C-alpha cells in the first residue's frame, strides 16, 4: 500500500463531519481505514454485514464503524451509524485525498487556439485538445489524452492518461474517465450492398451525465443519428463495450467485460454482472440485476435477478452431461412416449 | 446530435447521383437523414423492412426512400430503389462528410527522418512515426498515434487518436482504425520448460486489406512465423481480440467483444455476433453466422447459423433448472431404465 | 513475414549453446525457424508431438529438432533433445533478436526532474514520466507511454507504445507490457448510499513480479486497501480484466478476453482459457485448468480441468433443445412420476 504521512482524525471529528454516534473515547485518533482482519493500531475498520461479526473479537483496529443492531458487539471505541459501508467510504475519501495536479497547461500539451480551457483546469504533457473543445473549471486532462473538436469536459472531471474523447461528445461534472477509455468512436453501422458493407456515418454524439465513472479500456460508441446517453451517477467498470444509441439509466452499475449492443435501453439502478452480454434493441426495466456471464436476448419488463449460466463441472463430468443437451428434445419425446405407454398399461 | 449548417439536396439531385426513381415532387429538398419516428420537416427517412410500414402514416419526414414493393405505401415525395438501407447510407454519407484535417505534419508530432509521409497526408500532434514507416496519400494519422518501424499505412486510411500500429504491419487503403486499437502486438506464444514459460518470438506481421474498419480498443496480434491476415472489406467492432496467425475472410463482420484464438481461419461473408468466442486452429466456412455469446470449439464446414447460449430465466427458476444440468446423464439413465421396465411389463 | 538479413548458425553451434545431441552433419547451417509444412532450405523445424510425425517425410526443412523417441523418424540432420518445443523457442529467440532502441530520453518525451531514469534505459517520443518514478537499467519506455508518480519499472522491462502505468505501481524485471495495457486504474469499489454510488478510494497498488508479460489492452486494477499482485512468470494475453485485490500465482497463463473479478486468488501454474470469467472473492488451487468460455462462480480446491460451456448446434436444433432447458425441472418431475407409476404397476 502507498505510504504517505496522513492527517489523523478523532472519532468526534469524524462524527461531526459525517454524523453517527460515538460510543467510547471520542478522542481516539485514526489515520487510515482497513478491513477487520488486517487493521492495525491507528486504523478504523467497519462492520457492514453480520456475517463478519465474529472478526470483531480478534481485530486489532483502534476503532470500528457499525450499525445500530451491532452497537454492543464490541468494546472498542466506535461510531454507530445507519450505513457503515457508506460511512467507511466517506472516511476513506477524507483520509486519502486524491493527488490533483496544479492548474495550468503543460508546455508539451497541444491545445488549439480555438479551444477553451478553464484557468483552474490542468492539462498534462502530451495531451491534445482540438478546436472548439471546452474544459471546465478544475478539470484534469491527463498526459497524452485526446479531446476532439467541440467536445465538452465538465467541471472537476478527470481524464486519466491516454483517454480519448471524440469530437462533439459531452461529459458532465465530477466524472472520472480512466486510461484507455474511448468515448465516441463510430458505432458499428453499415448496410450490405451487393456483398460489400457500406459505412453509415455516425453523426450522433455520446452524452454523459454528472458523477459518472468510466473504467479503463471501456468504449462507448457515438450514436448513428441520435445520441448515446449515459445518465448521471452511472458506474462503468473496465473493458466494457456500449454500442451506438444505447441509453444507460441513472445510477446503474456495470461490471467488467460487459457488452451492450446498439440501441438498447437499460433502466436506472440496474446492476449488470461481469461479462454479461446484452443484445441490441432491447429495453431493460429499472432495478434489474443481471448475473455475471448471462446473455440477455430479450427485453426485461420487471425488476428482479436474471441468470443464464451453464453450471461448471470437472471436464469429464461436463462432457458426459453436455453431450446430452443436444438430445434434450429426444429425452422429452421418450418421456412422453413412456407416459403414453404407462397410461395404456394402467387402462388395461 | 451535432448541428452544423448543411448543404441541401433535391430528390432529383439524389436520384441523379445514386439512381432510383423519384415519385412526387423531385424538387423537394432535404438536409439530413433520420428514422421515420423522429424525422423532421427537412429530413429524408427510409423504409427498409415491411414491419415498419405502419410508421409511414405518422412520419413527419419530408420524403422517404423505399423499395419497389412499397412504392404506393405513402403519398410523400419518395425515391424508389432496390436497396433502401444502402441508399440511405449513401445519402447519409453525402450529407455528413467527415471532417478531415489539413495535410501536413503537426510540429508536435515526432516523425523519424527515415519515415516517408505523403505530402497529402496529415499527422496529428503527438503522433510518433518510426524509421522506415510509410504513410500513404491522403492518410490521416491522429493525435498520439504510434506507427512503428517499417509499417505501411495505405492511402486515405485514417488512424484515430491513440491507435497503435507495431513495426512492419501493413494496412491497406481507405481503412478506418479507431482509438485504442492495437495492431501487431505479440501473439500469445510460449513453450513450457520445467515449470516456466519461454517466450516464442513473434516474427510475423499483421496484414490488413483495403476498406477494413477496426473498432475502438480492438487488438489484432502479429503472427508467430507467418502473418495474421485480415482480408479486404472486413468490419471489426470494438473490444475484439484476434490471435496470431488468424485469417479473417473478405467482407466478414465481427461484432463487439468477440475473441478469436490463434491460427483460426474465418471464411468470407461471415457474421460473428457480439461476445462470440472462437477457439484456436479452427476453420469456419464462408457465409457462416455465429449467434452472440456462442462459443465455437469445432470447425464449421457449411454455411448456416450456429448457436450455443444458455437461455435466460429469473434467477430462482434458473437455479432449479441449472442444478439439473449436472444430472442429465442420470436423467437419461432413469429414462432408459423406465423403458426397460415398461417393456417387461408389456411383455407380461 | 519480416525479412532481414539474419546471422546463420550451425547445428553444432546450437547444440553448444542449448544442449542436445546432433545427428548427421553438425556443420548444417540454418537461418530461421519454421513449421514442418512451410519450412524452406535454410530453415530449422521441430517435431513437438507424435501426431505431426508424418510431416517429416515431406518437409523441406534443412534440419529438425525432435525428442529422443523420434530420433530415427527422419534422415535429416537433427538435434535430439528433451523438449523440442522449448528448444525451438530458444533457437527462434537467438535468430530473431528484438530490435531495442538506443538508450536515452527522446527530446519530445516529458520526464519530470524528480524521476529517475537509468542511463541505459530508453524513453521514446511523447512518453510522460512523473515525479518519483524510477525506470530501471536497460528498460524501454515506448512512445506515448505514461508512467505515473512514484511507479517503478524494473530493469530490462519494456513498455510498448501507449501503455499506461498509474502512480505507485511496481513492475519487476524483464517484463513486457504491450500497447494499450492499463496497470493500476482504480478498482470498481463503491458503497450504495440512498440510491447513489459513493466511490471508495482505491489506495492499494498493482505489484507485478519478474518475467511477466501483459497483453495489449489488458487492464489490471490497483487494490482498494491492499495491493493487487501478479506473481513472477505470469503470462497475460490481450483484453484481460483483473479486478482489484486479485492475486495471480506464479507461472499462471491467462488467455485473451478473460475477466477476473475482485479479490479472487488464482493459484500458480494455472491455465485460464479464452473468455473464461472468474467471479470475485474465490480461491482457485494451483494447477487448475479452466476451459475457454467457462464461468467460474465457486472456489476450486483441487487441480484438474473444469468446464461450463453450452454445446453449439445449428440454430434450429439449438432452439429445439434450449427451449427445454427451462423445463428440466418439469422433465425430472415427470420421470419421478413415471417411476412411481411403474412401481405401482409392478406391485400389482
């Protein structure tokens, strides 16, 4: 773990900032957060689920954050609050502020005279910003990033090194775009004409709301005619592909390696598990959870958890059972035949 | 959608360029293309499939492109042609010409003295072009791209920002390489030697034909000894992985997130659905369609559509059925036993 | 294939370097390696498996490397050794030494005054190296790479163009990091708080051992609190996603498009097939082989090969059988009912 000298905070100071009730010595000072198993003497830990409650007995943490229901489960100094995991996230952010580069444009960046970079923004070495692009207050454009003609990067949004934003795309405020992400490449649109593919110009944009995080090497294609839209608060992990004209509803979280084909609309507050694949032109309702590895080929109209995964076995066992998948229909026919025969026997 | 002032064209002018028969007022002028549902008063729409024919009644499009069979399905000014979707692609391209940068090498690019860049080519800020590389007439090398030693980029081919072409690779004419694409990294070749992997040098190239599009963050590995070959007219979406020594046949289209393992040959005019996975050392015939999410572990000798996807259900239902997959063999045994028993009963 | 003038070696010289017994004329000179089918008159080929033995009769190779058991299978000059494929890898590396750029920092690179670059290292055009970063002896930092604040790149490690290493990450010696790889982006960690996701700072690092290869566009996330660890000798193909706090054991090989969710520990000497997906918080034993396309949702305690793949069929056949998957439970019920009925019939 990265070691730097960190400010310390007392439990009382934390409660003043983030709420919660301090039980035990409010002057107890902590410098870092850590899991119950590995926390050391200057560290704050947290209990987010009853199933880890037994770890409280042996933890070396100096203090703990926990929920009302567990308030008496330890004698350690503690903060009791409604949502210990969220509380922990806030304390972790306080103790580990992100290093933000100084405002200003690096002399080895290439900013077009017709671009507008806010005075409080930072543009790293090798970054290229084209004509008409706008970089908001406090935004950070990392080294070797590309921001195309007419694109807008919202205030306090950060593009990590080697991220790419094509022309005319829009990213809201407080966004985080990780390295290798590509926002606004052409959608996969073409017409077949006498055995050859004819490219259809992709003239829509990508429009990303506020507070969106886009993981490393994730790609979001621009729309064909209308825009591809990522609503506020969406969190995208790494290696995701989002096709043209998709709309991802607010506060939906998408895990790594997911592919979403074109023109699909995902509701808000959904969760898509890793490597899930969503076909094109579908509509997925709000609050839908898709299990990892599941291919979704039909629209989903109601909230719930949906799954499509072949269960894993040792290879030999798999071979034995998988070979029967191709005979399921025949198995069903044999069952029907048996039912008919037994009926005849019984009728006799 | 991006708004710029666009030239307008009359239906008669379009028919002169692209063929088709104008019905109604040939002087009708249009400025943009749009789907039937959202088209506005200066826009041309199209009907590519009978299933959308009912939208003709309510569309606000000024004019429509449709096939002979639907020529009388609307009273709007219209162009009747053989392939409305391809016609639409051509009109869209006419109305939305790509912005192409001015020829010349940006002062912040790094072009080796021993590289050759055509006078009509454009090299963006931060692009790096190594010794012996050749950049063809009218080619566009985007910001922060890398073109390695001895690589060839064909005439009018465009590399978008942050694309990478390793040494000695060859890209044909009129290609489009999107941001984050990596052409020519080492194939995954190694020999096991006493518990350690020994790297096998990858000394082949990637050779890409004319009119190929490579999506964002797609990777095509160089060959081990021979070349990896992408034939003319192939269209690759985003996040695709193509292993060393593959050959992808002409005019094949590959959707996002597909992985193709080494030494596999895909025929021409194939279509691979999103997230399909093709094992190594296979041969896939021409005109094969692979459904999204399908793992192909055996060669395919004849044209057709092939599928291997576990059907999705609500999670509880999935659990109930999936658990039985591991008992298919036992189910089959019980069916066989029942058949024997009923035979005995009948024989009595 | 790339053609350059190459040094030639006699079989005797090869045996002196790499061991093995020469049979036939030890003065036979070779310039390149090639497969048995395509080898030409100055080329060395190899026989790594009995199943290719028949190719020996027709090969035009000048000489062959083979195992003791096949020593008399050809009259060609040959080297007999324990592991012909590893021998071939070593000869291939000797004949095809990688082109390594001259030491020194390119004038268009941006190296922070507080970074340390070894005198024998090479830093390409457009590369950006931040404060406190250390670049080891003989390391090569490719064009437009990014090495963040405090990161360490080990001796003789090579970052190909457009690779990204975030702050504080550590890469061992003799590593190869391909283009588009992203080492150390934030893990996907967040807490739900009243309908909004709260980011959890990711303050661990990525720590990569010696002799690790990371493929093009592969992403390895930094740890949340502790580090993400890739042990020595691990080989990662392209387009892989490794979540925060994973540990990949020594000499494990991971094929393309694999996703490994957070906090999972993979043993040493494992092999994960292409597009396999491993859920989070699992433990996979040493020497486990996962078939391509398999989703692993449970820990695996013992070595062996594990598979979970729906078998492919022509689409119509698939439709017929897949529709029955959702009725497996009902099929089982009908079998049970039949068993009861037949028992009753027999009891009569």
